[in-house]
């Protein structure tokens, strides 16, 4: 090997290591106890916004013209800031492992008599639940998805009148509550459930009608700006919010989506040192887990005309790309997908690029609806933790993080 080639190779691996090391530090920080799952208990989401602003300032990223880093807005959210306890007779269940609450659950305290609905007794049952009852829906023997969905909706409706338990064999996932039920709805893992005469509950919710949130917006001006040539923008986005805490259980959100935040912050460092011909807009959205609320707010209150956006790259779930990445809108934006694919074949960054059609499941959606060409990019690999207490930094290897980043940088350069 020639000395010149060796030096180039060493420089590549040196840069790559530095990017990955920085990304892992971001992951460790945002998933720590201090940030409380970046949700709506203990101001986790607000602390995370402040941290991102501090990282942007340290990297030399400015605000967009006279606009602030923080774009304020608010929405209603249901929270569980107090310790939770559930007992089957005298057996105390493990929060986050044995059970999760429906995120819209209300308050209930006390010991309740158990009445169980199942596929054997449902159509013959004449019992009408009273205020001293908790209703268990145990239909784990059913295979038909429509039937399961029917009974789940029935359980959901029943929680307006009495506490409810739903028994499941499926993976349990938490979410963000946007309204408040009269009573709690509790999902218990079938492995942890045993028939009991009583179920004791200590559950207290707190609904906040106007929780103050912020999108974090940074900007890197283009290189050699010509006043006669209007600036076009590349929007790099990632949501920084997650599910926060449910009582004493915390949802760290490493894969979803501290990993995406790490990617965008790392790319910001690159563009500070290597300005693009485009203006680089860095959008860190909150409210994604609450229904894409933050990105919708930004699209309706943009810092600039959206028609000036050349492309948006929305990065959500970048915990491990050992099998490559999926590009939502890849089937829609065929020319841009072919460009990405061409670069990847030439440089051999990733083992696979998969394309999907349009979806409404991340922060690209409202940009796409407004006519902005956008990809939502997520990793494919062995990291499966999602909306659970195990989505931790130590289980999130960031496999092929540098390769994904370099692919995206090359893509922007060749647009």
C-alpha cells in the first residue's frame, strides 16, 4: 500500500472514531436519569431542549436570522408523576416489566374485586361491574386480529366506568397520553398474570392542559453566499422527545430517538467545518411521540418559506444499521432514491438501502404534505427496543453510524 493511501485511510478511521465517540456521548447524556426520558415528568423534555441548545452553541451553530433557538408552543398531555403500585392479591407486579398503563389512564386507588371476561364466559356473563370491581379482559387464546381488536376497544371503553386490566401475550409498548380517562386501563403481560380475587391499585395521573414545549432550531449559513443567488435550504431533523416516566419507570429512548439527535448534532459539527452550498437548517422537534405536534407547528409557523427547502432528511431510529437503512418516500421520490443508491453502491457504505412509500409516522410527514421533498430514514438491524424501558444507551451500539452519516453528506453534496 502506498503511503498516501495509508494516510487517507488512517484519517478516515480517525474521523469516523471521533464522530462515533461524540454520538455515544450524546446518547449517554440524553438517556441518563437527569433527563427523565425526555418527557413531561420532571421537565425532562425541557432539560433536553436546553442541552441541545448548549451543544449547538459549543459547535458554533447560530440561530436562523433573528429567530431564537427555541420555538415555543404547547399542547395537552397526561402524566404519571407519582409512584405506582399494582398487586394481584399480595403479589406486587414490577412496573414497566410486568405491566404498563394506557397513557391516557385516570386515577384509581384501593382494593377491587376481580371480574374476568374471557372467550368462555363473555357472551353468557350477566354481571354488571360496580364501583368496587376491576374488570379483567383475558382473551389471550384468540388468534383472530379483528376479534382481539374488538375486545381491546371494548376494554378501552369500559375504562370510562371502572378500572380495567387487559392481558396480553404481545409486546407491551408505552406512548404519550393526550386525554384523560375516568379510570386506569392496565396492560399486564400474560406471563406475569395469575387469577386473583382482588387487585390493589395506587395510580394517580395528572393532566396538564397546556404543557410548554419547544422545537430547537439552529442554522449554518452556506459557503460563499452570493447575494444575487437565493439561498436554498437543507433541513436536517430529528425528534428529541420521548415517553418520559410512568411513575417510577423511565423510558430512556436511546434508539428512539437520542440516536437521531446524535446524528444531526454530529452532522452539524461537519457543516460548521465544511460549509455547504445550501443553508443547513437543524430542526430538533419535540412532540413527535404526542402525534408529530412539534413538526406540524413548525410547518405552520416556519422561520422561512418552505418552498426554499431543497430537501429534508428526517432521521428517526438510528440505533444500529447493521443491515442498512430504510428510506420512507423512497418509492415516491424515485430520482433522489436512485441517487442515494448510486452513492451507496459506489462507496459501499451500507449492506442495503430499502425504499418504502409515503407514511405519516415521523416528522417528515407535515413537510411532505406541504410539498417539501423529504426522506424519513431509519436503521435496520438487531436493535429492537422500542417504546419500552429497555431502550437504553448500553443496548444501542450505533452500528454503521459513520457510514450512514457519510452517505447522507454525500447525498446532500450531489443534490
